[in-house]
C-alpha cells in the first residue's frame, strides 16, 4: 500500500470521523482506508466506522503502527443509529468532531430501470444519500457550537454523467446537491462542505468486482481502465482521493466550500463526460 502523501501535521489537534473507513479484501488500498490513514498522518485523531468491524480495526491498526491515533466502531448506515452513533462516539471520545468524511457508496443489485426492484432502490438510497444526511444532521450542531468543521463526501463523476447503474448515479447526484445545501446553510458558522468526484481509481471495490463478475484476470481489468484515462499513467489510486480530502479538510482550503472536485485524470474534461458510462 504505497502512500505518496507526506505527513506535515496540517490537521494537528483535530478529530476525523471516517464513515466507511474499512475496505473489502484486495491488492490495493480503498478510498476510505486511505483517507483515514492520511488524516492520521496529518495529525488528526481518527474514528474509523464501517459495517465490517474487522476491516475498520485493521485500518485503525495500520494507523497505530505509524504512531497515529485511531479507534474503530461498527456501524450499519441503513439504520439511523448506524449514522448517529459514530458521531456520538467521536464526541464522547474527543469532545468534538472537526472532520466528517462520508465514504459510503454501493451499486449492488442495480438493474436497468424497467427491471429494478424497489427494495434495491430503497436500500441504495439509504446507503448513498440518507446516511450522508443523517451523519451531517448529527454532526452539525457540534460543529456549529465550535464555529468550524468540514464535511467531505465521496461522490463520483458518474453523478454528472450517464452510468449503467441508475440508482448509484442518481444518489451520487443527490449527494452533490445535499452537500451544496449543507455548505450554504452552514457557511455563517464557519463550516465547509464539499464533494470529491473520483474517476477511474484502482481500489478493491473497482477491481475485484470486475475480476469476479467478468471472469477475467485483474491485470486485464487494470489495462482496460488505464486506457480510458487521459492523464499519463492511467488510473489513480485511493491516495490521490485521500490527498484531495486532506487538502479540503485543511486550512489551505479555508475559502473553498460547496464545490465538486473531480479527481479523475482528466476524464471529466472530455466532452459530455462520455467515459463515465464505462464505470459500471
């Protein structure tokens, strides 16, 4: 898990709650784990929340091995308590929550709209949108009292273009607008909210599913995806997304709120975001 980030203590004295900070098994680091590690490397105390407690604890262990501060908690964001309890745990442990990082997102069960089961629609809406609303709702009173705070959510370039996963695209677009609502409504309190729009990123979620579902080797999956990225070098890594999140959480981004930041090697610069259809 090579990490190109350079620790500089930009988040010293702050706390970060990373929702979805574990990851599934794979050869590379996932977006949530990378974000949690980078926040800790920059000095933040991190609470890692995930449905898979073992994965969350592994993230915390990796942070502790580097001398950082981290704890883990299990949460199921399809239940309201799974969104509010991690916020309460962060407040109980540290007395504050400075950074809320939402890394929840799934496409499991997607079908073309005419074949889509309403239960799948409801589950993915709960996972991808309602969880962001509920965690923000729980964190905002504490951030308002502190007069500062950062909420960063991981969306996708599929939120602004066609993707063969209608619920995922729709919910990520909703996340974008929800973030703008949060940003404007809380700007006077010194709270900032932004979304990151990853493109082709080499994570276990991206590679392992395609390897499994299509029955092709991982190297072929990577070669196909690399070829669709304009920037030399092909796909990005979760560290690229995490470093963008660190920037948005830091004082260097003090005048940035309500934005959609592509981290995609130039994919979104292509006319009509036409490559997003290949994300599925």
